[in-house]
């Protein structure tokens, strides 16, 4: 098995992902939010790459608009990008159209993958098991921060890599994957503190999203692995 980690969606074109198995990571906060929403009973998540398109396809009482711009809820949207907003009372049975600065765009960017999974610290072990069942090589796509590198996604990628190495022999890592594994090993006992020290974590803390950091740092609390199929993410 070969694992390649992409530290930003900008590193490759969309068609690069054709016939590949991919897992997208955006710990702060899109993939954490998607996993939480689906665990709490959302019917599906529809990731989009622009606010304009999100507004265009919304139009049903069974659809909610969720997302953020500059870490804050978008005017006219029902929900922001805090996973703690996506409670069972609000999302159960609903379709959610999601636009975020990084994560939703990364998911759309990788849409040609044969298998496209969603992961965060909250479900890394479940995602690992799902990935291994495909029997394929793996692309880990870190969503990054406005096209730039971010630490938290690399550490989560390292967690997934660590789990795979514990379950499978003869795994070949590229340089970025080796680096992510080192970063995970260094930070695995201090995930919450690490998240608060990242560039984006500092922004969230300054805006009062302390509890989002706490939630995002929780390891393997959900035994689900959302998958993107035909424009929609479902369990």
C-alpha cells in the first residue's frame, strides 16, 4: 500500500484524483462539523465551492444552509461552521448545503475519486478501517488554510497513517506522509493544546470558539465514516 499526503488542494488538479481512494481532512472545522452533523442524524451534506452556488440550490424546508467565511457564519445562512451548532434537534432528517473557506472546497476538488471519505480526529480510526477495506493506495488531502499549509490537518493525517501502519504491513509513505507521522507522534498526547496553538486555532479562540477546539480534539468518538457519492456526503 502506498500513501501520499497532499498538504494543500492547490498542489494537484481535480482530475488527479480520478480512480483514486482519497480521504479529506479539515479538522478546524469542516470535516469535524460534517461528521458531527451526520452522527446527529442529518440526511446528507452537500459541499459546495461558492456561496453563490449554495444559495442557488437551496430552496426547501428540508434543506439548511451552513458554513462560514473568515470563521464566522455567513449572512442568510441558518448555521455556521461550528460542529456544536449541528445538534440532533436542528439537523435530524435535513439536507445541509455546506460552504466553508477550505474543507468544502477540498471535497469538491477531490470529487472524481473512486472512493472519497471524510475524516477528523473524531473518527480517524473508523476512517482507517474503511480505507483499508478498499484495498487501494491512499491519497490524504489536507484542506489547508486559504491554500496555505496548516499544522492540524497534518497531525490528523499522521494519526490515520499511524493507525494504518498498526494494521497493515508493507506500507510505503511519501515524504509528506513521513512528516505528518512525525508531527502526530510529537503531538498525540496534546491535541487540544496543539489545536489552540495553530494559526487557525488562535483565530477561533479569539472569536470565542473555545468549545469547538475541545470538540475537534476528541479522538475517535464517532464510529462512522462519511463518504462522498454523486455530490452528497452520507454515512
